[in-house]
C-alpha cells in the first residue's frame, strides 16, 4: 500500500513537471474571494498554493476582494448591502468602510498568512505607487455611488516587488483625479492587472465550479470556451448576478494580452494547483478568439 501511494505521488509530480517548466518565470494573477476567504482551512490551503507557485519559479500576483467581511462590518453598523448588476452600492460612509476593511484588516491578514506559509509578501492598495488610475462609473446607467473603474494600471511597483521575490497582495481601492476613494470591483481590477502585466493566466476563485450554459442544469457545465462565446453569453443574459463581473474581468484580461483566463471553485482545496499542473485541470478555461 505504501509503495502504491509513493508511486502515485511520483506520477503526480512527473505529470506536473512540464507545467513547472512552461510557467517558470511567468506571471499568474490570482483573484481571491468568496467563501475561500471565510473558511480558515480554505484560507490556509489557498495561501499554500500561492506559496508553492512562488517556490517553483512562477510570479504570483494576488488580488483580493472582501465582500463578506465588508457586508458583515456594514451590518454591525446597521447598514444593509445593496448590489446593482453585481456591484456594491457605495455611499460616502460605505467607501470609508470598504477601504478600512480591504486595505486594512483583509489585506494585512492575507500578507500575514503568506508570510507564515514561507513567502515574502507586501500589501498594497490601488492607491499605492499610483498603481491604479481610476474614475467614477455608472452601472448600466445607474449611479452606484463611489464605485470606480480602472482606466490604467501602472505596474512598475509590481515589477519591482516581483523581481525582489515578493508576492504583491492588492486590495482594490482606487482614487479619482480629485483624490476621492473609489470601490473598484476586484474581478475587473484583476483582469486589468493581468492585461497590464501580460500574464500567462488570470485565475478567478469563486463559489461555483465554473460557467454553465444554464446554471440550473449541471449537465450544461462548460470546461472550455472562447472569449467570443463569453461575450455572447453576457449579451444574451446567460450570465447574471455575481458572475457578470467575473466574465467581464476575464474578457478584459484576454483582450489586453493575457494568454488564458480561468474561473475555478475556490471552495475546493488545491483547485489552483489542479488547474495549472494536471492534464485534466478543473473549472472553466476561457481562451482568446
């Protein structure tokens, strides 16, 4: 039995070797969110995966949300969370809470976990090093408050950190030209960062296995699709609620030169490693045209 297990472990490593070679030196942007940020065991599993990527010569960049923590903090303050087309309605008080939670508690907690797992990590927000240039937006014509979009990513600070062996951990708070803080959707920001860095992959961790033609029918799961099909699904209303910004983020990345985008179930331990280093992979892979 022990010998069989050893052979299985050796076979897994042998299968992973070509992928180690392929991605050595490449940048992979991981957007971390959903229940993987709430469950302590999943937190540690995701951080271990990120550290492993770094140890085999990949340059991971971690972009995080923090929706559950923001909602919980607002609830304790007596404020209910409202969403329009997957974006949080953000008044002046809410944007202050968003920055406090994301750039403070959540970001520093992730940096701590990575460092305890053996990596060097640095926490940033989009306001640091002029990483994001941003502007206030409407959500399909609806004013959702202090919500912004990235108009440009200035990746110099990320290049410096990666070259020195640090994992950048980015919270998606930006500012407009007047210095007003803006809540920026993390899926969109991750897509823009992946494009600016020319990443080999964008990986979005979420709370579902991937993309479905019809989410109510598990048999319609899509393991691989093109960006054009993603655009058609958005236009046809087949993608809704929280999956809208995720699909949009993938398309932003691919349109900007990222080679592949993946939507994975962050509730499954080691889903990142399974996608990157096995033949079968997991989740939904989206390719350029």
